C-alpha cells in the first residue's frame, strides 16, 4: 500500500509537470506600433534564398579591407616587425590627445573629475620600456570575451559617476578565439597594444594567449567553413565544470567562431564526460606563461550554434538579429554586450561577412548605398520602400538594421542608448536592443526617418558588373536640398515638402525674401488683401518696394493666386535686375524649338528667354508649359539654378 501511494504520488507529480501552462497576459512593454508578434523572426521574413555565396562574401571582405576609410586591418599581411621606439612616440601622442579630449568632464571610477595627473599616469603606462627599432610583432587570440581599450588601465572613464554602465574606456569587444596582432606592451606588462580586424587598442594580457609563431596563430582561427563552429545565438556558455575550470562557463557571444574537432571515439571523455549530444570544439586556452594552447570542450547540441557559417538569407538575418532583442547596450563592448555598430557587425559575422567598426567606417565600405543627407520626407519614403531586409540605416552617432514595413510604418532593430519619450518632452534612457518604428524621435525632436543620413546594403557588394535596385537621387533632390539647407523653402508642419503643391504669389514673395536674407522692411503694406498679421506680410511689402513683384493693381496683390512658370521667370528676372546680374543670356536664346513657345505671354517673353538661356528653365518633352502652375519641387530646382548663377 505504501509503495502504491508513492508511485501514485510520483505519477501525479509527473503529470502535473507535463500539463502545459496557460500563459497569462503579456507584461512585456513595447514602443508604440510594436507588437509581441514582431519579436518572432518569421513575422519579418521566411525567405531562405541565399543572397550571397561564400565566395562572394570573401571577395567583399577583401574589398572592404583594402578600401580607404574603413579602418580595417589585413591581419594576415601585417608587417612582421615594427619600430617600437617610434611606436612609443606615436602612442604617447595619441594618448595625450585622448586625455585632452576627456579632461574636464570625465571621472576615472570615482565621483571626482579626473585630473591631468590621473591621465598622465595612464599615458606613462603606454610606453614599452623594452622597445626596439625592429621589434617583432606577436600573434595572439582572445581566450575570454574581452575588449580593446583606450588606455592600458583598469579604471573606467565615466561622464557621470551615477551612470557606471557607460564606460568610454572600451573601444570594441573581442570574441573568444578572435585573432589580434600584438605590436607593443604596456610599461607594467599587463596590457598588449593590439590590432583586431576592425580596431586597435589595449587588451588585458590575461585575456590573450600568444602563439609561438604565425603558423600556429593562423591554425587557430583561419579555418575552412566546414571546420568552423559559428555561434549565432546572443550568448552561449560552455557548461560548468569543476574538472576543467579553464573551459568552464566560457561566454561565447554572437559571431564567435571555433575550430570543430574530429570525434574519433565517441566514448572519449572530454571535460570528464562523454560527448554525446554535443559539438566537440577546440577551445583556445592560455598557459601560465601566457602562451597559446588549445583544449577540446563540449557545446550542447541545442545551443544556438551552427557547424559552418549560416547561409546569408533574409530569414537568417531576421532570426539572428532578433536573438539579442532586449539585451543591454554596451558601449565599446562593455558590460559583455555591444553598442549599435558592433551589434550589427556581430549579426553579419555569423554569415562570414566582416563589417567595419563604427558608423563612419561602415559607410565607407564598398557596398550599395544611398546618401540620404538633406532628403525631403517624400524622397526618404521612396528610398525606404526600395530597401531589402538587412539594410543598415545611419544617422549621426547611430545605426540600425531595417526589418521591413507594416501598415505604412518602417521598422528597425538596434542597440539604443536613448530616445525622446514618445508623446512627452523629455528623453528616455533605453540602453537596450529594441525594435521600433522610424517615427520615434531623437532628443532634438527629429524623427529617426527625418534624421537618416545614409543606408548601406551589406550583401550588395560593389563588384564589377553588379547592379542593384536602389533609387537614384530624385530629379528634384538637389534643388530641394539646396532650398532646405539655405532655409529658402522648408517642409510644412507635417514634415513633408509637398513636392506637387502649388506655389502661390505669397509663397514666391516669401521665398525671395528668404533668399535676400529677410532685410528690414520700412515701408507700409499697400495691399488691402495682405493682412498686417499675415505670415507673408513683410515679404510681400519688401517685394513690392524692391520692384521684384507687383500687385494686380495698386491695392490688390493676390497672395493666394497660384504662380505660373512664366510668372516665376518674370519674378526672377526682376530680382536679377535688383541684384545687378548680367541678363544678356536671353538676347541669344531661341525658344522656337519648344512646341508651346507661342503661348508665352508677351510681357513674359524677355524673362522666359533669359530663364531658358541661363538654364534656369529647361522645359520637358519639348514644352515650356509657361502657363502651368509652378510646383514646389520645380520652384526648388529653379531657385537652386538661380543661386548658382552668381557662384
């Protein structure tokens, strides 16, 4: 009876465990227009077509390393010796410049601002006391997830002692088994000056194993794809082991690559256990003397790792990107996490594609790109509509990965420091990897869409014969950009330029007034249809005084009447007279080639001939359309061309 009760109790316990739990209401908060379903990669893409082959990826990597402005290092072909004496001088100079930048507003791990004396101590430690003019470089690999640093020093560099999670000391994270070329050592011997593929800086010596020669170094990381285990999960840890503490609970971050070991005997004990249901890999380890060795260890079959690099497909980009959703933000690789550019580097590393370190260097990479600087909102939306998933979007100081559009909204994922609080005036510290629309705002009030400066498509390499479907600058781009930059014409309150909108006579007066620099208006407003509190009152008064524009009569201006193309030409012609421009171009201009030349009003013929002669007006499809309304886009281009006459 007692055994029966025990068995019944055990059965009940097993059944209780196996009964699926009913999920309650989700309590995870989301930004506006973001839903729980969007955290699923399949929401964004299920297309597994290969976008770039392995050979194409390697070819693009070679181009990137060779390109100017990417900050990338060809590690395999670094010089085998350096002038250590001169290197000491250069490092001291650059460290002094770094210290000058940080002095006065940073703290070195205390609540007291750092002094020059504090920085001088760190600068002294940059000097290798054993430097020679022909010292050999050394080759190492990271044995822990670590970082390259600004100074060979442990104290953090904070801008706010109440915010210890933002540390300017860090430059970039180094993954386990990531290769470095060591060019110098700190005075105290605790740090190596090193180059990774995308950055240079100081790394703690205890986090590095130094290979005996270049050949051993290459054997650790320069692996054939079929011999490579790739970590695509956000964070993968080796199992806890008291038997093998050196390989116990090692953190393997996204993009880590390790050498797969051959399993000749499945009964072989590795870290004191059999390898069944595990990948067997060679893990780099650091001997007591700092030299390199490797040791077999196990990584669970269910870990988010791949034998070989992942296929570069839309589905895989989405899947890898969302692995880090909700992670903490780590400036320069601090907090065992990543900042915005390193996060996207790690995503593409899972496919074997190497990206440059920061936003500026990534924009210099040889891949399909669009310069979005000074684009109006309409043109920005046209660019966004053409982008494939996985495109990288940039604005000053930040980058993000494009996921797609939904219900007219564009969605991105990125490691974010802060944003403007939706619907409020203040800013919100985010410090996480988040998914959001481009409607959220920066601290300056611009939406992310309005702030974009560039976009790259990393898997569309600029190789011979490659053509990609990204929009060229619109015909109106230069004109609209010129007018917005010079504050001649601006978008409406809704953010749009309204390219096809009419230009009224009042608008034309205001545009010219802006172009003139908004001089003081001393005369009285003569027009009864121009209210004293109208936004265009000063502009119309100035235009009439200057003789640039006239009313329909002495008291009626017609501010809301649309401006035709011939009227625009006449207005600019008069403005040119006021400015003293050479207006002789119209004397030799021949308008007979335009099918509608005869429809030009007699009073506008001279001005139209001048406008065509200078290139301000070009016509379209053999027509000038003199009585057609001038759109805002057309006017922007016309005013740009006018502005270039005097340059």
